[in-house]
C-alpha cells in the first residue's frame, strides 16, 4: 500500500554547512539509515540538492522519492537495496536535526 505525505516538503535545499554535517554524520560518525516515509536525503555529489522519501509500497517492494523542488514528480526505486546497491551507497540521510537546528 502506498501513502503520500499530505503536505509539500518543508525543506527544498541544503546550505553548505548542512551538507557537510550530513556527510560527517554518515561517513565519519557511521550513521546507518533505514528509510522512512518523509525522510530527507542528499547524495555524495558536490551539490546542495535535497530529496524526500514520498512513499513506500511494501507490497510492490518499491520506494518512491521526489526531488524537493519538484514535489509530486515521483521516481520509483527497488526497496531492497535502496541504500546498499547501485547508486544506493551514495545516498546520504539528512536528519531533521540538521535541517531544523535548535535556536
């Protein structure tokens, strides 16, 4: 069963500092990520792009993602291996504490 978030993404890009924090969280601190509905992620490329997990369909074993500047335009990926196979290891989770730092 597929469920889409009802609201558009709250975040549409990263600052350089946020990208560095996410990369450090993943590669230096060794954060492991099990994608959940609504999670944000970037890639290990030299850019500030941000993506969101828009839907997970366990029956179809698929995960749907969206580029945050084009919400609703979904890309489908195989759920198994989303973070481990092919392009998967290049995905970097961006936790909300990086996107929404405490005041």
